[in-house]
């Protein structure tokens, strides 16, 4: 039998460091698909690794992404008309690491991408690639929520997404 669950008192302030740490630990137990969010800004491709992506509706097809306000992509997101969610395949862990590391910016779109900057870059062999027209955004805490209407979808035949769980990249079947 596992450890007894830890409980937080209902009256804790949201900035309480203990609550923040406990919440971080709880979120490490939630498996998330790994994605690269891509945009083009003044003809230059940009992207970051993100796990906070969720479908909103099938009618109309739409999704949301959450981006930390300290991320390099955050400010430019407010000025673009489109963004793309590139869902990573299990064999694309190196891409996830590259887009999570700001110092490797010049290498990010070097190979395997369709980059013309008429639209956001598409990872050619992604598990799935979803082009969205950005229609709204909201700030909340340390992040902003960007909402997009789906305009194009490309999928890879085999279904084997890269997931992130407890600080590690895994396969959905691991």
C-alpha cells in the first residue's frame, strides 16, 4: 500500500510556498504529451517545448495552450495570427530537449521542419501537427492561456506519443 495522501488546508494563500511545492509534486504525477509550439515572427521561426495543451471543442475544432510569461515565445504570441502545436513522437525526445534549452535556438529548425514563415513551422515527422488561428488569450498567474481555432491537421500513421511524467520523458506504453 502506498503512502498516505497529504492534504492541504483549505485556507492556504495561493502564494504559500508549501502549497506551491505540493502542487508541483502533484502535477509531476500527471502524464502530459510533449509538444513544440511554433510561430513565425517577422520571418523568423520560434518555438518552445510545452506540455500544457488541451482540446476545447470539436465544434468548432479548437484548443488552448498555456505559456509561461517568462518564456521567449510569450510576448511574440500576442502579435501573431497563427500558432502550431507539433505533438512529438516517442523518437523525438532530442527535439523536446532542444526546444526546452534557450541556448540551442539556432539549431532548432535546422532539419526536419517545413519552414517558410507564411505559416508557423511544421515538424514534418511529428506525431501530429495542428495549425491554429489565435483568437483569444487570457493571463492567469505565471502563464497566459492562448486559444486557437484549428485550421489544418497533419498526423503520423503510428500512434506513439512522447509523454512527460515525474520529470522524465517516456513513452505512453512505458
